[in-house]
C-alpha cells in the first residue's frame, strides 16, 4: 500500500485504496500540494506502482508548473510491464486496462479465448488471451521466459495478428501451414520492427535507437542513453540481455562498423569469459576486477554483471 501517513496527518484527501487523491492535473485537495508516482491515487481510485506511469505523471506536472496552468492532463497509463522477481523474468501486457481491471486473463470472460504453454525443460509458462474470433491479441502473462514481451506488447495494440496465428504466438513456433512472411525486423535478427518499443519506461522505439546510431553516431550505450533517454528509467532494456544492446549490435553490423563483443567499454569480454577470468585469478572485488582485467570506473552495465559473478563464485556480500 502507498505510504500516505504524512498526507493523512496533513488532512489531505485520501483515495479509496490509500494514496493521496489527485485530479487530472495531479493536484491534491490542497491546491498548493501535488503528488505523483506510487503515492498518487488518480481520481481517488487507483495508484500506479510502476516506473513508466511515474515518468508520465512527472512530465504532465512539469509542464503544468512551467506554464502555470493546466496545459496538460493525466488520465491513465499502460499497466504492461516486465520485471525480474526472485531472479525470474515475469511480464504481463494488455490491450488496455480492461485486461487487468475486468480480469480478462482468468478465463471467465466469454469474449476471451486463451492458450497456455508450459515448458518443463526450462520451467517457463506463457498464457496469451485472444478475442473470441482469434483475430486480436488482448493480453498475456509470461513467466520464466519474457524475451518476446516487446513484440507481443506491440502486437496487442494492433487490430490483427499481422499474419501470425494464435498457436504460433502461444507456442513460439510457426503453426502447420502458416506462411513465412518477410521478417518484421528487416532481416537484422532482432525480431523487432522499427515501431516496436524497446524502452517501455520512456516509450523509445527501435527506430529511434537506429536513427541515433546512424545519424548521430551514438555507437555506445552511454551515447544512446544521452541521445534517446532509453535505459534511463528502470534500465532493464540496456542490460546485456536487453533489447537496446541487440539493436545496437545489429545496426552496427548492417552499417559495416566494428562491433564490440564485450560487456561494455570497461570489460572487453563476454560474461562467460569474464566469469572464467575472475575464477582463475581469484578476483574478489569490483575494484580488483577493473585494475586486473578492466579499465575505468565501471558503469551500470558491468557493475551488476561483476557483482553477480562475485556472489556466485565466492558467496560473499557484494557490497562489502
């Protein structure tokens, strides 16, 4: 629940399920006090506990404060998200808020048909919900394997399945007789179309990333972040297994430019290679790793990777 104790003590109106009640301008019952993020109860009915809605709310509030009026209003945000819980990738996405609020995923809506896939080999689970005629993707839940989250999210916003079948989407392979069309990624191997969103926090598309790389020479992760803001939210899209590095690598290859195979500029090694090096050399800290086999001070890409390797090898407190 939102931490609204201070708001209650100040006499501000509280939402039905907690949180500071705000209007479309994100103004509380006191016209001099505003609220955004997890503590803001939009219209007194719902608090968003996700990063992306908080960013959208901040944009609206900043515009209203700068222009001294109600130049912008906030109504709602997409609840689709991808997270890592207890080391497991999980995701849920929907065409609109009805997927969650009307519980279209629980199999009780006569207008929704679902397909489920359990994979005992990797422990993953996938449930996709379609319209009754099977022509539209209404939403879904992914557990254990969320790599298709971005393309499924984009597909759920469209009016058809773009040549796919419910079976191929649910089971991750072409259904018998399904035609093989032109790759949506233009053949670069990313599996993403240019209008697919790769950073859901800041709503940055693959096309925007490609433009930054090609036209503005943003050929490193720091430059891409500076140019597009991608990865400056939760940062999940810029991890070594995120979508942004995939787009960067594919675009550099198509442009005939050199592609770094390392984790980042500070470590010119893959995770597997760095794991072996740290194990053989008996490296016990980030500082020692940078001094021995890396360079610079590290970044948000390599620090979590090295921390994970150190914790896995030596079972020590990584912040010690």
